[in-house]
C-alpha cells in the first residue's frame, strides 16, 4: 500500500499545542511565503528549545526534533523532515531513548512513503 498512511503530528508534553497547530495550518496554506507563519514558527521553536534545554535526560530535545519535522512536512519539504527525523534518531540512540528512536524511525518510514 503506497503513501496512503497519514503522518501524525507529534505532540510535545510541554507545549501549547493550539499554537503549533495554527502555525502548521498557516504553513500548509501559505508555505514559506507566509511571513506571519514563519515568524511564529521561529518563535515557537525558540520557546520550545528553552524548555528542551532544561531537560537533563535529552528527551525533550529529541521530541522537539521529531515535532519540527511536522513543519517541514507542512511546506512540502520531505527531505528536510527526514533530515530532522534522522537527527532525532541519532540523538535518541546516543541518549538511550529507544522508545523515541522507534517513533522517529516509524515517522521516517511514513514520510518516505508519501507521494
């Protein structure tokens, strides 16, 4: 079965998901040309990075990388999404977060199957 599976957005336990959802919608409809979406996305990433940096386990940084892939997908950049997910895989493997490694690897497989 080809690329019929839908990529689920990764929810972070430490984020206001409504904001990210609205940014993803803006990106889907305006892409990188939408300056409001790009500005909000960068601000969101900065804010989430601050939370992630406070986590000594590294889990939040890995989850953030997995979630960032959704932004790439929203603008149709499969290569960017896969690159970010591969970074998450590397981080998860190094930190011993194998549950997150599984999530990132599964998402890579789904993204690779998209048309």
